[in-house]
């Protein structure tokens, strides 16, 4: 079954010359009625031609993968009878050159910290298995060519 997802990306030159390369990379990402400021990463294009306070494409990929993994994890934890109180992931993405010398997101590392409560507490092995299953099923993880590392932490209260 195919699913279609849409996003509108809107950029306008404004008063910039453009041909001199000194135009703003700031733009807007619009989807599902939500508008998010976007920009190139300041590591790619220096401020003020990029915005530090905007979502860049690399961050968006890291966030999408982290969110997808979390959503599968929460469902699988629920199905296993565990109660999750919170889930926080300090995900990172590392760029590196590929075999053609082009930069790509070579490694995305998820560092989920999950807090469980309730009468049924998971073991470390069960938490690892839930993360493994979530990674295997995550649509975004299945779309990424680079390595994805999952380094979970958890506690039970």
C-alpha cells in the first residue's frame, strides 16, 4: 500500500542580487497546516546567509528518524504490557564523505532515555529488543543509507 506525504517548501529572493551568491537561504517548510522556519545549516552556509534558529535539512532527517523510531517503540512497549512515562532522545547526525567524496549523513545516533513505571518493569534485554524491533520497522530507518546506532538508556520508577 503506497502512502503519499506532501510538504511545501517556499523561498523568495527578496531584494538580494542572487547571482553573487549572497542571498538568504532562509525558507519555510509547510505541511499539515504547520509552518516551520528552514535554512541551510550554518556549517554549510555562514550566518547571516543562513539562520541558526531554523530547521536545516540534516536536522530534519535526524528528527524524522528519531520520531519514527520512538513511535514504533512506544507501540511495541504498549503491546508488551509496559507503561512508558517519558521518552527523550538526544539524537545526532554525523556527516562524512561517501566513496565519491560527497557529504552524506553517514551515522545517525539515537540516544533514547525511556522512563517506565507500573507493575511490569522491562529488563535491559527486553528494552534492547523493543529498540531493535522499532528500528527494524521504522519507515525512515529503512529509507536511510548511512548507519543508524541506537544507544538506549532506561529507568523504572
